[in-house]
C-alpha cells in the first residue's frame, strides 16, 4: 500500500530485536545521584541547595533562570554531598548538585496529589508543566512550556505525539505506548485543552504493531485523537519529517513547527505532562533502554533522573561473557554521543545506553576514499540539502557559501548521508564541526558589535 | 610565396595599429595611482597571510598609503622593513615588538594519559565537539595539528602529542591562535625569558591526577617575583611581560617546573 512519507531517509538495521519485548521494570539507584543544572536547551538552572542540606524526592533543587530554562527536581531523598562541576553524557563539565541517596525516596509535600485536568484552566496547566521542569525528552531537551506557548496558539491544527522512535536499538517509547496508552491519551487531551482548534495525532512507525494497537484502543471513541502508522524509515522521528507526513507541509528555511500549525512532542514528554498535571508528579524518572549486541540482558527501565550510567549497565547484566564492548553510546547509533566513560548521570533527555561490540566508525575511517559523485547523499537527505557540495565547501572553509548558498546550517545531523556514503566519508561529523565554527564566529561578531555599541 | 607575405603583412599591420591604439588609450585614460603603493608592497613580506586583518599584502599596502592603516600594520614585518615603509611614507616608524606564538601546554604523551580512544576527523576543532578531551587534562593540547595546518610559515609541528613552535620561522601572524579550539596559543614577545607552559584552570589535585607537567596554582612563583610580574588567577600562573625582567626566580622555585626559562 502506498503510504505518504517524507522525502529522503535511509533504512538502517533497526536493532530493536534486543530489547523490544523486555517489559518495563523500575530501577532504584544506589549511592549518589548527580543532577546537572543544564539538562535542557537554554540558560542553566540556578542551584537552590548547598552542601549538607537534606532534600526530599520531588523537591526543587534547581530553579529555572529565565523563561527559556527549566526547573530541576531531585528524584531521591537524601543529603546534598556537593555542588560542583561534573561531567555529563555530552562530555562537558556542568555545575551539578550531587545527592547522597538514602534509599527511602521520601516524597516532598504535595507530590502525587491527584487532580482533574478538566477543572484546571490554561494557565494552571502551563504553570504546572513549567513547575515540573518538563523538557523535550526525545533528545533535544527544549523546555516544553516554551514550546506550548506559541504566538499563534489559535492556528495550531495538529498536536503530534512523536512515537516514531526511528533511532535503532531504542525501545523505551515503544514500551511506554504499550503499557501507558491510557495515560498518553489523557496527556494528549490535556494538550488539546490548550489548543482547542487542534487534533491530536500519535505518530508511530509500522514496526511497532503492539504499540499501534494499544494506542488505537486508548484513542477509540474520541474523534479528536488519531493514530497514524508511519512508514518505517529513518529519520521519521525528526520534527520536519513528521510535519511533512502529518500536515503535508515542507518546512521552509527558518520556519518553526508552529508556523506550520504543528506542535510536536515526544510521547515520553506527553507522559511527563500527564504525570505533572494529573498526579502532581514532577519530572523525576523516565524510560531508558539499555541495549546493544554485547549487552547480556537488554532491557527497558524506568530510571530516576540522575542515575549513574555504569550502574544501569550493571543492572542489565553487564557485557555478555566472551564479548568485549568497543563502543558506548548515549542514545542510539545514528545520533547518539560516544561516551568516554560511563560515570555520567542520566539526564532528562538521555533515552538510551547502547553498547556495541564493534565500532563501525573506526572501520569506516580506514576505508575512506575520495568522493565518487554518486549523489546518494543528496538523495537521502531529509532536508533536501546537498551534502557532497557542503562537504566541499566545508573542507575549503568557504563558510559564506556553506551558509548562504547551500543552507548548511539547516542540517539536523541525522547522519543519513554518512550512512549511505559508499566512500565512507565523515560527512555529518564535518557538518557538525562546520556548524559549530560558524555559530562561534557569529557569536564572536555579535559580542563585538554589542561591545562597540556600549 | 605571395600568400605568405600578404598574411604576414596583414597580421603585422593589424598588430601595429592595435599597439598604437592601446598606447594612446592607456595614456589618455590612465588611472593615477600612488607610486608609493608599489614601493610599500615591495617592502612587505608578500606571504598574503592576512594577519594584518586585510585581504592580503596588496590591500594593506593600499591602506597604509591611504593612511587607513598604521605604517607598522603588518605584524610579520621586521624592524628593517618597517623603517623602509616609514621612509617611503615620510614618517618615523618603529616596528611593533616582534611576537611569536607560544603553546601553553607541555602535556606530552608520557606526562598525561589518554582518556579515550578518539575515532573521528583528525582535526582539533572536530575533536572538541565530541565534548570529551582525548587526554586526561581538559585544557591541554589535543595534538591533531589544526594549528600546524593553519600556519603558512611552517613554524608549527606536533611532536609527541603537543604542538611545538619553531620561533625562528614564526612570523607572529596569530593564525594558529585562532585555529586552536582550546585557546592554548598566545602571542608573546619574542625576547621573553619566562613562560608558563600550562593552561589548566583545574585545582591542584585534579591537575596532578591528569598530568605531571601541569601548573598547580600554588602561587610560589608569585611570592618569589619582586616585580609583581607573575600572578596566579584561576589556579594558573600568568606572566605580565610589561613587568617581567626575566630574573628567573619564579622558574627556579616552581615545584613542577611548569615555568620555563627560554
């Protein structure tokens, strides 16, 4: 059957077989938990506690600094061990609150109070989302209360719950949709209350039939809720791809999803919204997949935010006997970040730990040859960019051409071009570097201008 | 035979006519240029390195003659060349103090250890994007040689994991300093006598753990200095070359020998 889909994209091995049917189990961490003050895009939160303080689970420990920022909540009870710089999965050292867990998980006052969202007003709903410190849990970590307050709220036609989970190996959203479908439907109804003109769509890739069935059952009887089974193709879960499929609009340069009448949120985010609004539970835990070809017991866990990654791997049984882990990734193999050491906390936007027995990047590095001009990269780019030309411009450091003629800054770093390149060229890596350099130059120029004005 | 003569004559006469026309036109429509531009241009090094901030040596020569740039705008020029340009422009000029690049890191492979196996583009600017330092030290030289690539004078090379400057070749253009994502390269006076070969702002114990050649920020050097030329800021010693006399007392007392006499 013909299915509407986005242009470009690739079909990597989805690797979901490892953890697909491992049902959720809660993991309670031991020892210390680390809460970086920057688990989101925007200004880091300001720590509210100091060394020696006692905290309760659900207590606010970091206060949002400005509108585009997010609250940080403790996920355990215990004493504050330190407020210092700690390394996170992204590799940078970030100011963090370190809490020695007492293992009691004593809840702070007011957590878990049931509320009926139908009785709440718009402001109250947005307020409780903001208070709960919810950020985009698919990976980017954009504060959700900002996303839910677009200027054209009346023109929003679609609220899209992103359950595509196109990243290989990761299955925690699949599990979430299978087990918490009713809550997700309720979460969506909460959002529809904010945008009365919109309809709610759950977008799920075809390779998750159980999740589709569960969501369809949960949405049955409500004409404002729909389930869309999308073609299984990477990067189906990209915001632009989703909007192309659901709304049929190809986002132009500089357009935001709201301009196309869409708000896209990950299903995990919607679940967090439900928890915050209906149960008064702030963002303390999330679904987390530990998977990969050398993991002993790949699993889907419900972990507390701040749990150590090494600990999580241990609860998954560690590495299979006789195998060796060559690469640790925070996230999946397409967009994940390689980890140098596992002693980092799980943040709000980390959804998986993938352990691979061989490093395809290292292998590709040895096989790199010159560009063959085959044009496959251009064909698979979901944004319609021309990676081959961008690579050329980046190598020659022709940044103006890269930005203005080739729209290189629009690259979402999905890695599809690198995946198909028969010459094994490090395309996406180069684009990431070039983007960082151009942005750094822009910031420097802006700072200079600002200085001159003063 | 006749055809050959005719052809030669036709081409010859056309050539002559065009030649005359060209001379006439070039005299009539001549653009007046300041002859000093050419002279200044000849005195410049001609590397087109762009360190002056102009597009190249031609551009800065024009700017000097127009008075938009100072006579010593070229940081690569030596005193002799600047004097020559000064003579052309009819002003007294002193060469800017000669500066050379200096790499604030001594963390060679044997002094610090590798934290992870970096797989990716062999370029420092790409490596920092991975977020993690390849070496135990977060501040040190990555050793992929982005600076050496940027250097037009062949003055930089990476040896044993750390970039090394050949001061005789260094023209002080500062391109390497811009290329280094860790900000390890600083332009310092060529006649400096003291330099701190570390850039780590970590506290002492953390530095010690990461590298045996790191500045601990103990401040002994600052206490030794009689001229207040050396200060410890953010756990790192820094030399103020306007005050330093090069007595070497700080280097003598430095417990980790991170301050060196050069």
